[in-house]
């Protein structure tokens, strides 16, 4: 399964892991770099501190999705909407 590790660059220039989101879209034509970044921004919400977001594409197996707790939408929102 394809997933994305999202990072944001803090004010000190350090890349911090935001979280991992699994790709669930079946139509590959809808998957672009812009759509992936927009997806992360939707999950994070309107947090002014998170401006410089980047990602890397990773492969994970189905067993890892549960062990990593990959229903991350609520976890990411909790992290950035405090």
C-alpha cells in the first residue's frame, strides 16, 4: 500500500514528522503532488505555524497499517489543533 510521510519545516529549519497518511484513492489520475499536499493541509487544519509541508512516498504492507495506527486523521488534528 502506498502511503505518505508528511514533514513540516519549523522556524529553526528542522524537518518534523507530522504523520503518515495511507493513499486510499483508486483513481490514480487524481493523485498529484498538489492534491497530496492539499490533503495534508485539510487534515492538519488552519494552523498558521505549519506552512512548509513536504512529503515522501513510502510503501507499507497491510499489517503495518494497523500496527502504525494508520487512521491518522484524528491524531493529526489533535496534534495541530490544540
